[in-house]
C-alpha cells in the first residue's frame, strides 16, 4: 500500500493539524501534545544556536558564502517538488549539507532561518508551521555540522575524511529532519509513524541522494570553484525532471482513480484485442477476477461477431464505436451491455490501445419490457373503456326491454318466451364479459365498503368447496384481528373465485389449496415496480396457494394479460387473472405471484388497511324499504333508447319523470318547471355538457336537489373529488336503478335536504 512520504507529509502538516483525539485545529492553535513538541523543538534549536555562537567567529568570506548558500536554500524551498503520494524532493538539503561542511556553526544555525525567510515575509502558512519548519531545519543543519566535526576529529584525512564527513552530515541532517516531522505528524494528526513514510527506506534514501550533492558542492567550492556550475546545474535538471515526473504521476493517478472509480465497466484492450486492465464494475458485471481477465481476448467474454465499425476501430480507421453487445459471464449466463469504445493514440497519432466502457443494460431492458407490457395493458384498457360506453347502453336497452317482455309473457308457454329467456341469458353473459374487461382495465364502477377479509372468505367458503371438487383438499388459515379494508364486496368475491378456479385448473390430479390471510407492513414500492401503486404502510394480505404444476418465468410475464391462457382452446377465456389484476389495482392494492415449475403457485393480494376509527364511522347498511315513490326525477340521457327505458322503469314505480336529451335541454327544463324536482338522474358522458358540469348548474338552480349518475365505466365519468351524487352502473337492472333513486331521496331523512348531495362521494 502506498503511503504519504516526506513531501506529502510536509504539505499535510501545513494543511491540517488535528487536535489530540480528533477534530480540526484552529488556524492559530495546535493539539496540546503537538504544541508541546513544537515548543520543545524550538527550545532545542535555540539552545543549539546559543552553543553555536560560542564557535569560531565568521569572517567576510564566510558571510558571503552564507549569503549565497542561504539564498539558494530559500529559492530551493520555493521550488520544492511534491509528487502526489510519492516522495517530495526538498532541494534545500543540498545547500544545508554544503553549509554544514563549509561554514562555522553560528552561520550553519542561521541557515534554517534564511531558508524560511520567504515564508515569514509572504506569511504562506500559520505561524506555528513556519516556526516548526525553521526550528526543525536549524536543528537538522546543526546536527549535520556536529556529525561532520566528529568525523574530522578522527584520524581520517584527505578525500576519505571528506567522504565520511559528508556522509555523516547527510545522514544526520536527513534523520533529524525526518524524525521531527514524523513525530509532529503523529502528535498532530494521530497517524502512526510508519504511515507517514518519513522513516521508510525509500523516503530516507531519496533525501540522502539529494544531500550527497551538497557534499559534492562543498568539495568543489574548496578544491575546484570554477567547477561549481557543474555541481549546481544538475539541481535545475533534477527540479525540472522531477517536476515533469510529478505531473506525470499525478496525471496517471488521476487516470487510475477515474478508471477504477468509473460507475460503468471499463476495459483497456491492446490492438490484438487482449485485455490489459479492467475495473471493479466490469469484473462484477462478468463475474471474473482481474487476474482471470487480464490476457484474455475480447472474444472470450463477448463471442458475438464484431461489427464492421468495431473492426475498423482496432484497425485505426475509426476513433470511436458505440453499440450493444452480448457478454458471457463466468457462469455462462448472457448479459446485454451498451459498449462505447475509443481508440487512444500517441503523440505521433499512432494507435496504442482501446479503452472500452460497458454499461449493464440488463435492468434497463427489463424495465423497458415491463413498461411496454404496461403500455399494452393500458392500450387494451382504453379500448375496452371506449367500447364499453356504447356497448353498455345497448346492453341496458336489450336487458331492460327483454325483462319487460318476459314480464308480459309471465305464466305462458309461448315459444317466444323461451327465445326471450335465451336473449336475457346472452345479455347477462355479455354484461359479465364487459365487466371483466372493465375490471382488467380498472374502469368498472365499484361500490367500496369497509370489509373484513376473513368474513368475505368465510362467506365464499361453501361455494368454493362445491366448485373445486372432492379431489382437492381446501384449507383456510385466517389471521386474528385482521386489518379492515375498503373494497367492493362482490368484486372481492370475484377475485377469490377466479384465483381458486385458477388454482383448481393447476391441479388436474388433485392437491391442496390453501386460502390464508395475514397482516403485513409494506415498505415503499421499488422504483423498478412500475405496476405497484399502493402506498407503504399496513396492509391486509389474502393469499391463495396451490400444489399444482406451477409456472415458468415466461408464463409469469404474461400472466395478467387479457386473453392469455395456457388452457386448451375453448376451455378458458384468458380473462380470469386479468380481471383479478384490474379489481385489485382499482381497489388501491397490488398482487404478486410466487411460482416455479413443479413447485405450485401462490397469488398474494395486498389491500391497504383502513384506520380503525374510519372503519367505525362507516355508515350502516340502509334498510331495504320500499322502492316506489311519488317524487319528481329529471332524467338526462343522450341515448334515446336508454332514456326511454329509464323513464318507463321510474314511471312504473310511481315517479314523475322529466326528460332531456342533453345538458342544455336539461337546464331549460330545470329552470322552467314550476313544481319541485327532487332528483337529477344524468348520464356522465354527453355531447356539449358532461354530467358533473350539468349537476353543478342544476344544484345552483335548485338547491337541495339530489344527484345520481349513470355510467358504464369510471374513466368516462371523470368526476372531480368534490362532485356530488352516487352512481348507478350500466347496464343496470330495474331494481338497481330505483334503489339508487330511493337511496338518494331517503338520504334527506338523516340530514337537511341538499346536504346529503353535497356530502356524497364516489369511492
């Protein structure tokens, strides 16, 4: 592992000195132990300087040499070459070692001060950093002078003495300097000594190599002064070279960081299509380790034939390529990726290698397919809703007129009665088919109430046991204190019935069917689940499990599409599960499927729980009472057949009926009629004026009037949240229509007339 070395350590000390125990130090303060060490180093430097004063008195030549070396050291300090995370090269040590070998101790002690004069003048750093650096280099320089003096007191002489003295001075200066810096960083930043790299062999040898140039400089000064340029010139070359190396290293480090940290898979290929390097994202993508990938050919991980443009890229004819390719993972699985490749050339524009970025498209393609699936379902739903409006009007007329005709033929054996009964049965089947389509498309008119799922399951239990046959064991596992839910009871029974029938068909040779309920807490739906629209929180779960043959992934992906079925022709419409899907979604919940071939299936329906207080406030079921009345109803319907049928039904039950073919005509009737009007019965979708708009105008003209809507599907209604009135779904029966009218009128028995209309809401 690379560690920050001398150059970085000095910069790191200047940037941030931490208090002991963590936290940043203020700009004018240090951690307590670091502050104590600073004062200790400054005191030691001061003592050493005082002792140095007692040495030989410098002459003019010494002062001139000091001026040259001190100025050079100050300049070198400004030219410090930090090389990122590698060793910094402080050229000033060259002149400090030369001073230790050439100058008296008092001037050697002043070298640390002279070296940092620019820092004092420019105030580059806080006072404590400059003070520490000055004291540190003063001690280091004097240590070098003492080491050299000790060598010269021995019996060594001549060039050997110079060599040993120079080495001793260099070692002393570098060791003292590095130890002081390492200790300060340890106390100020809490880093181990080894982490700074200051005491590593590499860091020490790098500075010793520079210090040795100071020995050469001092020797030339004493023996061959005219050769000094030969000793100084390499310093400029060193500074220049290592400056270039520093920038190159930083550039390489930045590239490596970007390469490894890229959020997409990245690969470097040579021109022979062999992998040179990979990053972690690509390795995870194809499930290989780096060592397993390096040296492999591109065809080993992407056997798909190369596109012509990709071949031209490796040939140097193109500079870039983009497209989708299939890659093979280590386990043999194929994944799809978007590949963007670029050719890298050298300064002479010669191709060197190719860098490739691979984005995993697996999830995106899955989401796109899921979105297309949802769009297909939505398109079918829109088609169903569009057809339903006119079709339900026709069914309303056919069913209503057929019932009237059958009533007239009651008690006879006329063959015509048999024909009419067949018409009535076919009409009911057509209405059921329409309801299934509307349930799938979430456009049916629901009448939700607060329900106990356990009670709904118990109510359907006997019918289900007759339905599934004796070769299938049925069991119920109902949770206690199950959350209440708001749903349409009839539609919820339809959900259970369809799921049970689906489970029965999956067990042709018998098996076990389990219906269970439970309270669950759901989190927020994941972003990839585009079909789930319920809010997080408490839910009641209804699960239907079987031990049948199960389904594969391909079947599950089409499971809720209308008219999709795995049954033989003529044995299923393919609308059962799509109906379940639509009812659950329209009720604010969602459905999930857990299935595998040979392992059975579990369909889980999740419905949002209703708050206990809200459930307690739910209105009780109204008594049946009479369906007749003597009130006045304003009937507005653009379809003449439906209008005539509704007028006939209401008239037969004693109501006075005023009719209108559209909203404008209805407003005229409401304004001109001299008597009272108790109920407005209006279709929702009409030319020129829709039902909700008409209701607002009529309520303004006749405050207190009750409102009932007729509609075949909810999307056509487009009722605002504050719209008044209840809804009777088409095709309606005679009893359903007069019941809605009677309920609207009876609402005035509990609250002031008009208030009921204003407070009624479509659930």
